[in-house]
C-alpha cells in the first residue's frame, strides 16, 4: 500500500494520532514526490483532520525546502498556508519572501499584504491564495464561486470600499462582494481555463469542439479533473454543444478520445476519463495490458480490443511478433477450453495473417458434438460470427444450429447475421417460419427475441417471414399480450419500458401504421388487448381509441351504446380469483402507491422536471396505479363468485370446460371463466375474449369459425366435476 492509500485510511478512520505518526515518517523521506505531496495536502484540506493538522504545519517545512522548482514549491507552500492555523512569525516571513519573488514589481504589494493580514502578521489565513486572488482582480477577468454561483466575470472593482462587482453564470443580475467574502468563496480562473472560455465565448468553444473534440475534452479534464461520460455531458451539452447535436457529437468524440494517447478511457460507464501527465503509446499500453493478464479469457479480450481499435500497431514487426508469441503461448496453457482454443486460432487467422489456424478452427468445429454450446461460450462477437460461418460452410445441420443460436443471441448484430443467413436458404427459411410461428403463440418463452423481431416486422425488413400486413397484425396482438404478462414481474421493468417507448414514440406512429387497413374485428381486439396493459395510462388508451376510431368510425358509435351495459356486467370469478384480486387491491393501496410516491419524490430531486424522464415515468406510473386501483375496486363491487349451481352444461357458458376438435381432428380443451382467472398457459379463457365469445351459447356438435380456423364442440363439462 502506498503512502496516499495509508493516509486515506487514517483520514477515513479520523485517527489523528496514527495519521500524524505516519506524517512524521513521511517527512523523513529523502526524495520528495511533489505530485504526491500536493495530492496529500489537498486530501487533508478536505478532511476532518484539517484543523488539527493546521497546528503542525511547520513540520512540513523541511520537506518543502527540498523542492527545487519555484512553481512547484509555491503550490505546496500555498496549500500549507491554506491549512495553517498558528499564524506564526516564521510562516509569515516565509510567505512574504515568496510573494516578493512571485510579484517583484507589484506597485500595490504593501496594500495587498495589509488586506491578507501579513503586514501586521497577526491573522493571515490562506495568505498566498488570497494574494493571488487580489492580483487577479481586474475588470474582464474570471473567477469561480465555490458556493454554487458558478463562473463569474469581474465587471468593476472598488479598492476604496474593498469590493468587487461580478456577473455570474447561474444567477441573474450583478452581485457585489466584499474582499473578505471574495477570499472565502472565489477562485481565480486564467483566461484559457475551460470554465472561463465557456462563460466568455461559448460559440467559439462550440466551433472548436466540433473541429477538434479531443482538444476540448483534454481542456475540460485538465482544468476540472477526471469526469465520467455523464459528467462530461453535464459540462458540455447545451452549454457548449446543442442538445440536438449531442449524441452525434459524442459518438464521434468518444471514438477519437479512445485513440488519444493523453486521455485514459475508463473500463466502465461509471468510471471517469482521466488526463495523463504524459502521452502513452498504444503499443506500450497493449504490452503492459496483455502481460499483466493471467486469465486466458481476459488476455484474449484485451488483445482483441487493442488490435481492433489500433490496427496500425501491427505494422510494427516487433509489436506483431511479440503479440503473436503471446497468443501462441495460450495454446500450451493448462486448462485451455475448446472454445478458447478456437478463439486463439481465429485470432491468429484474422489479425496475424496465419491462415493455417483458420483450418484448425474449422476441423475442431466439424468434430464438435455440440457446436452451439461452443459458439455460445465464445466471448468475442466477431469470432462468434466467424465460428458460425465455419458451421455454415461445413455442417449439414447448420440451419438447426443457427435457429438455436438465434434463440440464445442477445446482441442485435449477431441476430441480424443469423436471420440473414437463415432467410437466404429456402429450407432454412421454412424452419425459421415454424420457429417464429411458435414464438407468436408463446411470446413469453423469449421476450427479448420477440420484441426484436417485432421491430423488424414493423419496419417491413426485406425477405423476412411475417413482414406482410397479416403478419404485422399477429405480431401486434402478440406484443400486447406479452406486455400484459411482463408487467407483473419487476425484473422485466426495463423491457416493458422499452416496449412502451416503441409504441408511444412519434405520437404512436407504429400503431398508426399497423392498424391502418386492418378490419374492424382486428381493431376491436387490439383495443381490448391494449386495455389489459397496465403500463398504458388512461390518456394513452384514449389516444389509441381515437386512432382506432379514425380507421373504423363505427367503433366510436358502438362504444356509446355499450358503455353502460359493460359497466353493469357481472364479473364472474372463482374464489381464488376473488381473493387474489382483493390482495392485489391491498398491495396497490398499501405498497405500490406508497413506493411510487417515494419514486416521484426521488425523481423530483434530480433536477429540472421538464427534462427529467425519471420524474415523467414515475408520474405515468402513478396514473397507471391509480387507474388500476379504481378499475379493480369497481370490478370487485360487480364480482360474483361462481358456484356449481351457476353452471349449466347444455350450452357453452361461464364455468364450463369445453373440448374442441379442429379441422385436423386434434382435440384441445378450454376452461371459460372470468377475466381474473384467465391464464393462457392452462388454456383458461376469459368469457370476454373473442375466442370465448365465438363459442358462447353453442351446444355439443355445433361448429364455429374463429380466425379462419374451424372447430367442433365435442363436450361441455362443469369445472366442479371431479
């Protein structure tokens, strides 16, 4: 553990005795690491130990005297001046001597010494910082307000009143500050400082940022310290780069920053970008990175990332030879898995121009008993695609393997590749159609794949199954059914939000496109399915209804005549369904609504409510929860628990188990109950569903048609029959 880490530990423990023992040990070092010393003093300044340390600042003087560079010596001394609390004559003399060296020709030197307390040498806290601020105070110069007013420009100075007037970034109007208050809250900013430039001429900064984004990000990191991607956006978006241009600008900037030798890019989105003290060649970074890896998977991933991002490195024969030796060495490593060996061969083939290794990878894939398992364990996507390509070339069962890979894939680019290959082969496309048809009937078996394919169908992508109007209709039905099922599981929150955004963006453009030209029954069914999705607010449902009425105006007329009857209709339910609905109402009222109130309050604290997506989503959720609570409460008042005496078996009705025979003589049974008991997995239908309505009132032997399929009723039973 280095000194900084040890000091940090003692500061966190707030143990000054142990801290000071460590400090005394540190001061005995013969060589001074100035950067480390500055970091340490800054750490102390921000800590709870600052006041205690201030009484012992003079113990740092022997260490400080070892610093030969004047500017470095001054920076350390300024921090000691900020920390000291003794106001000793020794410190006063040192401070004055250094100020004379730094400002030898200052005509206001004596007056400024008076203002910072060094003339009488009685009280002179932060003497050097305060003198620097006084020397900086000129009209048109910039400062930073540490208490939240942001960057400011000095517009007037009154030495007589010991007062300055400023215009700030985050507050309106001009503000007057006494010198005493300025010492406590202002930090001088050079004209070239990022914050000063952003305040004085943001248009010029925007122009430079678009011409050379790396230079501006370097400037930002140099002047304000390490920043995460989110923090960089906060500093630049709107203030420098217009919000409408941000995404495009950041994508370009991010790609260039990644290749910059001065900026250290983070490994995770929550980690910051950092500005290096000196440039580091990509070759040196790669050499250090791959030689520090002991895990085979990490070594492969690291090597791949470097040759992908910096392919020109391999023009250096020594670099290429070093990398080749390192990758070849993996083949002799203990515990090497089949998928890792294949990746090594593909790496050597793809990046190091060794085609014989591609043949070795092909031979391993041909021999594999379960190639799909090998492909799934390949971490690097291009190698995964290359392995699939070898399967496509060499195995007769490639289409089955590709279908299984499509089901398991979680990357859009990989899915695109698999779909393209399957659609390009007539026999494989037939298998694909069968697979997608099964997904349509059971979307919950692979929600992510269903949503991805739904997007393809909506866009009418060429040469894919179900991109017809009929296919779009089936996918829309399945989409809404899936959405209503996913809503009940908090783990699916992100996917449900994505589905909602897909439907609602651009004023429900997807819905407008899909229902246009559809028949009346389809649109009616669409509205019914949408009403079962809790994510849609009452406002959403009104918009969807208005879109449906545009396509079929007669639905609007039917709505008025049926509204009262629908409201008064009895809700049939089993005792289990009744109790579950009671519990749902209790959960809504006592848990979810309360949690949502906390979410709203938390989202409100994030800032500007107009641009706060979390706040908007929380409000939408409140509307949805309140709507569900109201609807379920009203339904509970109209609910009736079904008993054996309520059920008749002379014709199809609520409480029946109906056995149907289709045109292929297949037998299937459905149970007809109320909406609370409906369950697709157990073939339990709501009597309000279109399929149930098609058979209600029918008797044994009667035939009916539903969505171009013909059925015959074979038997009708009571659900209470054993």
